[in-house]
C-alpha cells in the first residue's frame, strides 16, 4: 500500500513553499532542491494551484507561493485532492469483476480503515510538518 | 492508494475457504468461482499456508481449509502478512533519495495514519466478513 509519487511530490512542494515564507519559489528551484524532474513537478504544481493550495504569480519575477496560511492547509485535504485512486481493492473500482460484489462485507471494513487513515491526516496541517528555514539554505540562497 | 491484488485475492481465498466450512476446497475451484488465474492463486495460497491461515491437505482427496477458526483470523494480520510493501512515500523505502529525510516530520504523521488503517482491520476477523453459505452454491455443488 503506497501513496502515488504524485501525492508524495505534492506534499514536498507544499513543504518547500511553506519553508520559503513570503518569497516566491520556482519550479526549477524545487526541481533542483529535491532532484525531481521539472516535468513531474509541473503537473503537481498545476494540480496544487487548481486545488487552491498554491498561487502562481505570472511574469518575469513571478513564481509560486502558498495560497493560504500553512495552518489552513489540512494534509487530509491535500491527499484527498492528489490521491485520485483510493480503490483499495478491485470492487472499489469501475472495472470490477468480483463475483461476490453485493453480498461481500469486506468493502465496509476497508472503507472504515481508509476513513481512519484520512482522519489522521485531517488532524494535521502543513504548519505541523513545517521544515526549519535553513533546510534548503543552499538552494534558496543560490536561487535568490 | 490501493492494496495489492495479492492482498485482495488472499482475502477472497480465505472468505471462500470459510464459506466452504469443513469441506476441503481446491485451487481450481476457487479459480473458477472468482475467475482468477490458477497461477495467481497458487502463490496466494502458498503464502496463506506459510503464514498459518490455511492448511493444505495432500493427496488425491486433498485440498485446502482454514488453519484455524474464522474468528481467530484477524484481518489486520492477513493484510500485514500479504501486503509486503507499506512504503507510503519514497522515504519509507530503501531506495530513498529525498533530501529532507532526517528533518522531515511527515513520516511520523503518515505512519500514524497507516497505524490507524491497520488498527481498524485488527478489529475484524474473517468471521465478521463471512459470506452466506449459498454465495458459491453453483460452484461448490459442481465441485463436489
């Protein structure tokens, strides 16, 4: 059981933006800091912007920043937004062929477990996992 | 976020064996009932037997049955046994390259969420998700 790389990267991008404070950050800079390809990050940043977690400022001196304070960004909401597939087992998905669907009591149990997973993440915000300002010191000073 | 097909099939195999009661069941029969390939089921059944959830009786009239009563088979234990990869994000795995490993507070939060997921499954046994005896009526009568 794993989260997608997309969710993993989304959480890292938000942590990076939080760490930068008021400074606008760029995809190139995040790519360099984490060693994640720019192409991957573009998709992640677009999704985070669309979902209202990041704000993109256009123009030559543009960049990205958190769209709201870190304590208002609930980790459960981020993962709900980025983890589009919570189909724990076959019968949760549209291409389900399991013959016991309908009389099986397992989906209720698995849904309860999934709910418990998300509820823990709902108890934390980006502020709770904030990195120390010096974490990316080398990268950010180079990018200034 | 998904469980592996291996875990999905393992749970189905145990539910099938539970449904059969004292009758020994065969891999062919389970394969036919669920429409899952015999090759896949062989691996699943071997793992469940090794883990002490199933007992395999050898010989011409051999077959499989639960190794212990359904109410003693905890779903959390089954999933812990079959879901070998609980590496929610990159830093949970051995090939981790994330540069913030060590100072990142996300793993603790994700581990707490994972724990909550498993704890729900620890609250249920195979008996709690038992199928009605008639669920596989057509298949089992054909196999007798």
